[in-house]
């Protein structure tokens, strides 16, 4: 890595940390670029070399988290046909949680500037992108009526986003590995099997 790359990444961290601290003190709407620059101890020109404005910063962080989520639920790694590899999914989810824990500033920005509803919608889109081949085969019925696929996606994504926001709010009170195991246990013990998804618990 070049020195300029290291310096760029160091400045990124200063901006993220400053933004996270400011979000703990006042609403997003009241934060200015000057506030972020002052808190990060950089000048405005340096900030603008990284982001067009605070909205661009927020969107950049959202994209970064979404990319991590996309990598985490990569269908090629955890699903084959109608079979889901739970142990592999647990490993990837643990890595995702560890990443958020290591970058706590990003996690706090997600918590304070992105609503749980938006996170759930974004995760739902990723579910469709990665698992449409699996979702379209689901045939869940209740009292003879078919349960809409969108309802199932909303239900699963609400579990993921709800527990994620709880974990960040609790200041990562539960170890990442334990959280991943618990979330997947809740989902796989009944929720996926009732949908006709085959659960593979082998390594």
C-alpha cells in the first residue's frame, strides 16, 4: 500500500469517527461539513477531496455496509438449489458482525443516520438479487392460503435488521459469533424448513 493510500484511509477514519461523534450529540440535519471538518481536525478542502457533502458521506457509508452485506449473503457460498448451508452462513455472518464491531464508527453512523426501515428495505433487495431462484420456489400456505413471498422476505429481513440495530445500540454486548449463531438458529429452526428450504448443518 502506498503512503498516499495510508494517508487517505487515515483521513477516512478521522471523518467517520468525527461524523459518528457528532451524530451522538445532535441530529443529522443540524450537522454541517464545517462541524465534521472541525471535529476531525482537517480543513474543508480535505473533506471535499473525499466527499461532495455530508449526504455523499452518509450514502458512501451506506454503500459500504450494503456491499459487506452483499458479500455476506453471497448465494454461491451458502446455498445450493433449495439447500442452505447453515454453518457456512454462520461463519460469513460472524465475519460481517466482526467487521462492524471493528469499525464501530461506521456502525454508529448506520444506527443514527439510517432508519431500520431503510436497512430492512435494502436487505430485502439484496435477498431478491441473491436468492430469487430460491424464493420463487417457495410455496408456504396458511389455512389453505398461500403466503406472499414479499411477506416472507419482510419477516426474515426484519429479524436481521432488528437484531443488528439492537446489537449496535447495546454497544456490541454479545460476542459476534454468538449473535450470528443465535440469529441463524432463530431463522433455521422452523422458519426456513416450513418454507420448504432444506437445512444443511454440516461444515
